């Protein structure tokens, strides 16, 4: 029996469910490309945040060679979708979600923020922007 | 947007409950209509799994934020995958009224 896959950490789940082609070819909607969340995250870390493979691998909690395999699979799926005109759907994969804790200095509360792509961090309670990322909070809450 | 707040009682004068899974009541506050709903927590006496069971309860109400004094070890990953934001308020003497006031002035 194959060894179970290690769970990959996703800090930034996609905001949309996927993509559909403009003026799709008839009969192609039925077979979308299924892009796993870990593949999406690999593509985002490498080609959007422009991180090195080693840095990205640490962020997702996998080894560098594993990261390379996930990234390669992601690239191939995107290429397949583009050339064959198939829709892409983000779904599944051996993943878990994790977010960072932030601390609001005005109302002294902690809150988490899932989507790091939105950099403006405002306190959900008092709307103050006087917040900071809190590593200490991260440890005590886990 | 709906916000869940953990409460020690079923009146707006009650204070914030310091626990999430085994709090006495959940307050579901709707920022659009301004309505509040008090739900007794059926998992208060649960031996274990109170957190995940409570998540199901609040998620079924369609909340996007949860305010409590503390969250247990099991719940954060589930909330993250449901894209529900957590807010931890350490000052548990705050009343439900005060919290609703703070979140509704946005």
C-alpha cells in the first residue's frame, strides 16, 4: 500500500471556484480540469509571490522535491486546460487550511485573517487598522 | 453578514462566554437587519467534540465571523476551511450589547 500523502498547508485558498473558457467548445464543459488546492497554492507561491521552491516548500510544509512535483502537476493541468479549452475547477487535494493570527492594539483582541492576498488588515471588531501580526498568539492558540 | 457571539446568558446584558464549544448561548447577530437570535448551546455538557459540534451549529446559521473568549485546539482548522473568521476577545466582562455595538458601527 502506498504511503499516505502528507497534508499540505494552504494559507491562501482561492477566492473563486475556478475558470470557464470564453466561448467554450461544444461538449467540453463536461470534463473540467480539476486543480487541487495544493497545486493552486504551489502556482501562487512560485509564480505570483515569486518565491523559490525551497521557500515555498517550507510554507506548505512539504519537502522541496514534493513541492516541485505539485508545481509541475499544476503547470501541466493549466496547460492542458488552455490548449484543450477546458474549464478549471479548484477542489480537494491532501490539504489543511491555516491562517495567521493578528492582534488589534486598540480593542486588544486577537483575530485571524485567512486571505493574505488582501494586505489591508483591519480589526473586525473596532475597524481599527492599528493591528500587527502576532506570532505569540499563534503559539498560545494551538 | 451574520456574526456569532458566545454568551453566558440569553439577554443582551449577559457577558461574553470565555469558551467557544461549551458556551451557554450563541448569539447570532445579523448586521443587515440588526436582528439577534439567542440559541442555547446543546453541546454545553458534551464530554468531547463540543467544538466541532458547535461549529456545525453556527455554520448552519451562515455566520461569517465568530466572537469568543477562547477557541479549543480542534476548531481553528475547521473554521479556516469554512472561511469563517475568528475573533478572540480576552476581556470577558464585555456585554453582548457592547460587542454588537462595536461590530454594527462599521
